[in-house]
C-alpha cells in the first residue's frame, strides 16, 4: 500500500514538471514572437528599388503681369501752374502733340525785365560810340583809348545779356507746354488745372504704342540655355478675356547668383541656389490694355538619365540625398551597407 502511494506521488510530480516545462516553452515562444513584433513596429519602413535609365521632362510655369514695353513719365518744371490739360487717359496721341499747357507768367515777366536791361545796354553802347567819335575829332589820345575800352566793356555786357535772354526764352518754350515724345497712348494723367506742377510726381505717363506689350519672369537657367531671342512661345492670358496668344522672346538676362549659405567646415566654396535667368516675352495683341496676368510653359527633355522615384529623395537642410545599398566583401562573408548619396545640380555624388 505504501509502495503504491509513493509511486503515485512520483508520477504526479513528473506530470506537474512536464506541464510547467510546456508552459515555460510556450511563454518563451510567445515572448520571442511579441518582441519581434515590437521590433518590427519600431523599425522604419523601407522599400528597395533599382534605378532605371530613361528620359526626364523638366517643366516650368512662368508667370508675370503684362505691361507696356516702353513708357515715359513726363513732368513740367516745378512751380509752373497747370493752365490747360489736353491729355486724357486711354486716348491715342501723336508725337509732338501738346499734352499740358502751363502758366509761365513769372518767367515771362523775368524775360521782359532782362530784355529791358538789354535795351539799356544798347543805349549805353550808343553813347560810348558817340564819345569815341568826338574823341577822334578832337584827336585826344587819352579820351580815344577810354572810349574804346568803354565800348568793349559794354559790348561784352550786351553779349552776356543776350545769352541770358535766349536761355530764358528757351526755358519758356520748353516749360510752357508738355509735348508727347512719340506716338502712344496716355495711361495716366496726374496734372490738375489750376494747381502747380510739383516736379516730383509725373504729370502725364504715356506708353509707346508701336512697341506693344511684354511680361517677364525668372526661370532656372537649365531650361533657358537652349532658348534664343526671337523664339516663339504660346502665352496664356488671364482676366475676364482669357485666351491664348503668341509671344516671342525679346530678351534673356543673367541674374547675379547669390550664395545660399556660408562655407561649411571652414571651406572656401559656399552653397548656391539654383542658377536663374530672367526671360522677357513680347506680346502683340490689339485687345491688351496692360495689367493682365500672363503665363507660359517651358519644357526641356533630358535623355539617358538614371531615374529614381521621388519618394527615394530625402531632404536635409538645403541638400537632397538618396540612400544606396552597397555590398562589401569580408572574411566572414558579404555585408550590405546603407550609404547616403548627396545630390547636387549635376547629379548624385
């Protein structure tokens, strides 16, 4: 009886040990799986892709505001009171047309005073000439010399006074009216009848109607390098009368490249922004008035490039980079290393 009880006790202990051992193994398996799951959740999600060769289309939308290609801001002399305004906004004028008439009574009075002084000098000269004639008859050498000198001095004063009167008359002619310098359209009239021209703000602004309109914008130099002056482009005009017209490249201007940052690590070469150029597009359209929004599209295709998805390009400050996988051979086998490849305008290093 005692032997049977001892045998049952031993077999019960073995069963419990097996149960505990099984539960311990299951716990280890569960913890291992759970730890791997947590580790997988904390790891960054990555995808490996292989670069491919192909072509890349660079597209840029250039936008600007339509304006007259040539304008002239005209002003009268400061202090001249506006007597009559002939110019009207939106009206076409011919070269030489009178736009504004100014009251120059002050200048006219000054000219009259100077002309009176000139007449007095003429009378003085005549008196010196008579004195010279009398001295010549009396044959008085000293009197003759004095009369000659008086005549010369008076003649010099007369010449100076004549030039002064002439300058004032020219000023009167130039400042009494405002003249159109070319055929054009009046775009702005600031002159007001009865008020003085301050000379600081233009009285009339006129646009050259023969040269037409233009708009300008800046674009990456890589897209403009292949373009030439005179090339035709399609231009989309906005506003209430949106439409497409044809424009031509009038000018291509270089823009001074500014450094984007200071040299790094004590180097001598700072980082630069993307090189840009300014493009001026001329437009000829009879319905244009100026101020309309305009845009055109520049496209350039580059062949035989190594292409990677946009998602593979990362930003770090003002630099871009991709992560590349590099295989390295070692005594213990091959290993794969992730390397950061910086991107510049010419490609990846």
